C-alpha cells in the first residue's frame, strides 16, 4: 500500500486536471460553503481533504463533497487503485445523477478492473447494461475481457465472448479478436478447438493475418495433424499472407518429430528460397530427426551445410550426433566429435561415458572420465557415477561397483535411489542376496527408501531361486514403504509360484492384481498358460487364452507357439495348423520355433510329406530352416522306414549351410543299424568324425550293441 505522503502525490498527479476543472468542485461539510482551492495555508488543508475523501473512500462523505461528476472525471477516479466494491459504488452513484450517461471509456476502465479481480459475473451484467443504454461497443473492450479470461485459465469463456460479440452485442470482430482467442486456446492447452475457431473466422469472411496462421498451424501440429498444417501453409497466399520464419520452424519441428525428416528438409530448402532465415533450433530439429532415423551421415552433412551458411552449431547439435553415434555403437566417432563441440559440459561427457559403458568398453569410459572430464575441470555428478556403477555391474565387478559408491560419497557427491537400485539389481541377478539386503540397510541409514526397481530386483531374484516365501514378505513390505507394486512385481511372483508348482496361488495373485489396479499383460498370461501346458492341462490354458482375449490383451508368437506345441503333443495337428493360420491372419509373423513345432508335429504322426510341404511354404515366407527342422524331418523319414530319403536330406545339409549335430548322426546311424546296414552306419561315423563330429555315449552304445549282435548272429548261424 502507498504511504500517506506518496498517496497524496499520486492522487494529485492522477487528478491534477480535476483541480483546474470548475465543474468538479470539492467542498467539505466541516468548513464554510466556499468551493475551490483554499488559499494561504489551505495547501495542507486541501491535502487533508483529499486524504479524507479518497484514502478511506468514504462514499457518504464523498457524495456530500461532490456537486457533480462527469464521465471523464469518473474514469479518472476508477483508474485509481480503488477496490472493486468502492469502484462499483462510485460507478452506481455517478449513474444516479440526473442527465448523466456512462461513457464507453468508463465501462472499459471498470470492466478492465473487474477482469483483473476475476469478477466475470459483474462484467456480464455490465455488458447487458451497456447494450440497454445504447453504448456503442468497440472491439478493444471484448479483447481485454478475453485476455482476463485467458489469465484466469478460462479459454471456453474467452471463446464464448468471441461468439457473443456479434450475436449479442452487434460488434463485428476482426482478426485481432480471433488472434486473441487462438492465443488463449494454445496457452491453455486446448489446441483441438483452435482449427474450429479459425474456420469459423474464414466462414464469416474475416481475413486472417500471418499470426493467425502461425497459431492454427501450431495447434494442428500439437494434435499431430501435420498434413493439415502443411495444407494451411499452401493456403496462406490465397489470403494475402506470406509465411515467415516462425511458421516454417513450427512445421519443420513437427515433421521432424513425426519422423518425416525428408519433408522437413524440403521445407528447409523452401524456407531459404522464401528469404526466411532459420535459427539454430530449426537445424537441430532436423538433425535430431535424422539421428533418430539412424541417418547420422546425413545429419553430419547438414552440420557442414550449417557452417557453410554461416550458422554455428551449438552443444545441442553435437549432443544429438554423439548420442546417435553412441547408440549405434560408433563410440569412437562420437569421441572425435567431443573436441569439435563449442561448449563441453557434464551432459556431453556423461553421454560419451555411457556410450562406452553400454558397448562394454568400461576401461575407455574411465579414460574419458580421468583424462578428459576431470582434466578440463568438470566434476562427475551422480549421473556419471551411476553410469560407471551400471557398467561395473554389467561386467560382474560388483565389489568394484560398491567401492564407487564409497568413492562418490567421499567426493561430496551423494548416491541416490537409482545408485542403490542399480547395485541391488546387480547383486540380486548374481544371486548374492545377502549383499543386496545389506545395501538396502545401507541406503535406509542414509534416509533413502528403496524404489520399485529395487523391490522388483529382490523379488525376481528370490522367485528364481524358489524362495517364494521370502519374496512374499518383501512384497508385503512394499505397501508399508509407500511403494505400489507394478506389473513387473506381479509377473515375478506369478512366475515364482508357477516354478514351485503352486498354480492355485499363482491364479489367486493373478486375480488380486486387478483389485490393485494393475492390468495383466501378455507376459502374465504367457507365464500362466505355459505353466498349465507343461502340466498337460490344455483346457485350463485355453480358459486363460479366452480371458486374455476378453480383456483385450493380444496373443503373441510365444502364446501361439505354446498352444500349437500342446495341440501337436496331443496329436491334434489339424487344430494346431488352424491356430497357426489364425496367427497369420492376425499379422503375427511366425518364427523358426513355430515352424519346427509343426514340422515335428507332422512327423510324429507319420505325415512327413505334409511336413515337407509345410516347410516349403515357410521357406517361401522367408523363414530359414535350422538343424532342428532337418532333424525332425530326418527322424520322421527314419521312423517311416524311408532311410534313403533321410540320408538324401542329410546330404543337402552342407549345401544349405546347416551343420549336422549329434542328434542327426545318432538318428541316421541308429536307423542304418536297424535296417542291418552296418557298413553305411560305419561309413557315416567315419565321415562325420572327419568333419568334426564327436560321438557321444549314445553313438557308441548304438554301434557296439549292433556290431556285437551281428557278430553273435554270425557265430550262431
């Protein structure tokens, strides 16, 4: 609040003209009935009078002191920092004067003040009062109301005022009003409404401005209607508007984010032709898009073009390139770029260190830290240490990783929850659960609580070791620690129950997860379905498949492979083929596992020819048979007494680039022996040994048993 002397000065400055205006005479009820300025010592008396009248804003005293007020004078009073109730009383009192009409300026000033105070209901009443009094509306009044609605976070009301301007108050809006509403809609995250406002504007024959187009184009890009935004760019010239740099930049960014980097490059060329100058962010958007598409060479060429055109790449430019190179394993090239970056920082160093760690080159990551980062005066932060700890855990150097935690604490960089979660995950996966528990105690002593990643690591490790009871105890602790279990938690526990053959408990947990608001995913269903299939309970598995489909969870190749295998094992090969065809119609591409299951299924029931035809079809679909496929066919031929066809298929293995394994040789040798073709069996053995086949116990048992039998038969005969 203004202090008393400052208030008087402020009032004098604001109402200096009122002192000189004879129609605005001030008198006090405490003095004689002389009006006007007092003389002599009356200066201080005048100040006291102003202070009495305007500081407390005593309306009754003001009413006694004011003979008559004009709209101009009222407007000056309303512009003072009066509160809303006092301003309204002044407004109403002035309006009660005979032969007085409020002017547009009075309404404008009062409505502006009411808007700042968010008194929108009063504004609505005043607008209707203006209409009743025949005041001519001006667009500026509605624009100021729109601005206040925007500041109050009410974009819908701002849009309503735009519609009411003409429909209710007969004030024709121009592009200025529409631009204001479009600006508010974008600021308040309502981009879907913006195009409707724009097309209504065009429908009323109002010409848009360049700013109008930029707002609508940005709105369309936000809702991912980039093609419509590009169409608007082409329509601009029809309305006499020339696109500027801002519009091109908006579209280039949207196209780059939508992985339409070729279109973005075309717009960049057009931008130059139109005489619009891009900024560094425009180039960075395209470079980022090229890097995401692994077109790193083109991104590097664009950087060269930038330099030729006089643009200087910044740290973000080189950051995008380095990140892409690291992601694709070209870490050494990223390291070369490090020296070209105009500004080095922790983010770039961390990116490079992470690249080396991710590619399993931990020692070189340490070199970047020690010989580049530290020497140049950059101190590693918690992200740097977390990257190193993750790299050591990946290497299996868990003790060294724990030492890094101690080192970072000694250097004033405190480990965070991610630091410990990474370590706990490493120790848990290595089966060193006691050390993982010790880390939980250590982080608790530092005031850190285990996050969902840490809990899931412990639960998963315990379940894999069959320690389901201990896993359930940790699961129970999660809620008390304020950590809500997620889908990974439930999947680990369900897998643990299935592993120890506690299917009832696994199904119970599956039902409980929905009560917790966690939706089962394909992994959940596959775990349960395969567990039932392993136990030969195909019907229970199929019930889960129906539940899976009912809940909108898609079957994947793992689900189908498990079901196809179960049906083949049950001898229901036709149903298995039907399921395979369903798989194809749903766009799920079969893999070699699916192929092998069906080939083996046909061969088991003696339909080797069907197996061959199915295999040919799979080869046409782009699948390459492996040794498992050929072993199934060779075994099928042998079981059907078609030893020569089996041997011919064996001969084709080398041509197909497939290496026969022990099962292949043992199957053929056993079949030759059964057919009393011992010489062929021995030839196959010696030939196999020559190319690296190492006979196992089964091979020798087959050969010795059959050769001994032949010798015995020769002696007895």
